[in-house]
C-alpha cells in the first residue's frame, strides 16, 4: 500500500468540502472544538450530542449552535443542511443504528449536499496503544461495513481516501489524562493496566523532541444522495 500522507483532519476536510456560507452539522461534537473551527471558516455550524450534560462544555464557549439528539433521529428538518459530518463518531453509534444514522443524515441534506465521514482505522501504533484500555476493533469494523453498505441508507460513495494523523505525548501520565478526559470510566482500566501501557508506550511510536510520537491511520468517505 502507498504511504499515507501525514496531515490533520481539518486539512483533509478543507481540501474536499466547501465550508464558507454552508449549514454544517457535526454529529457527536463533544466539547465543540470542531464546531468552533467550522465557524471560524465561515460555516453556520451546529453540534449534536446525546445529552445536555455532554454539551455543557461546548455551550460554554458561546460559539456555534448546539442541539440534543441521536444520530439516527436528528432533531432537524428535512433538507436543511449542506453537510453532515461524522468526525471520528460513526463507530460510537450503536451498531444497529449506523445505517439509520446515515439514512437520517441523507434526510436532512439539501440537493447536492454531502455526508462526510472520517473514521480511525483499527491499525497503527496509537490504535495498538489505545486498545489496551479500550479495544474498538469490532465497532470500527462495523462502521466500515456500514459505509460499504451506504446504499441501504440511500447514499452513494463519491470518494474514499486515507491519511494519517500524528499526536505526541510527553509520558504515561499525560497519556492517562488524555484517555480519561475522553471517557472518565477509562481511569480504572488504565490504572489496572498501567504496567502494560508503560511498556507499550516505550515500544511503540517514535521518540521526538517534546515526547513520543504516535500515528493513527484514518479513512474518509464522501457520500451523496443516490440518484
């Protein structure tokens, strides 16, 4: 396989999707970081999460619009959006709801709109490290299968591309904070496997200035409504 480009999620997004003056939904927006980036690029951005509690940090920034709902039942009108984005979030949708989520994304698209799905692949040194705490092999494979079956959601693939993103960690304590910030329930699992994690941290990735560098392969699918 050809070497994947080392880049960022945002750089890849900007190359393939027009954001300025577009209505864009970020499904699974978390703390709203991507929504803020989208607004900064001229989009009318909406972030979606499953509860008000999940949206607390995002709303506190005062940037963008946020709504509570589920990916398979978006609280938005038909034909109201130009882009629906699943940025590393489709594999977090329950497996039976993945195709319904893609179908509901199609429902809210305007003519000519796009569904943009960026998913981490179940490979690479960072995935191997993370899997000690939370093995997502099955759910990541399910997300890829849902994308392969996107015609069941009334969508068709326009383009698929792969790239790699990099991240640096200064040590095992910094890695713990990163893991636990994403999901506090990981704390107990991390602590139970700290020795194994420390050994993997030293073995995987590359030593560079500022810490240890890890890479994560990504795949993007650009989907549109089937004709």
